């Protein structure tokens, strides 16, 4: 019985050693995976900082360009408003001159 117990203990020790070796290999794989994730996260952090810089840079960022475009749109709208008045004035004067010419042709014998 002592030999059976010894064999069973040796078998359990070998199984335990194999399990620990397999577990160590799996832990190494997990560690490599974590390192890969860490590298990916560092890359994403760099990308996010570049995006933030592109958006919030006071001179060349997205919001700066938006403000410049808003200023240009306001200038165009004011130019359009003033030119619309001028165009209507010219059209009104042209119609008045045409009507005056027609009236002159009708009333002149």
C-alpha cells in the first residue's frame, strides 16, 4: 500500500508540475497580450492628443477656422444686403424710365 500511495503521490506531483508549467505558459501569453494592449493604448493616446490639437489649436484648429468662416459669412451677408438695395434701386429706376418713355409715346401726337 505504501508503494501505491507513493506512486499516486508521484503521479499527482507530476500532474501538478505539468499544470503549473501550463499555467506559467498561459500567464506568459497573457502578459504578452497585456503588453500589446498597452502599446495600442499608448498609440490611441497619441492619436487623441493629435485630434485635440487639430481641433483646439488657436491658430490653425477647427474652431479657429470655424470662426474665420463665420466672419467671412457675416461680411458676405452685409455685402449682399447692401447690393440688394442697389439692385432694386436700379431696377426701379429702369422701370420708371421705361414707363416714362411709353407714356411719352402715348401722349405725344
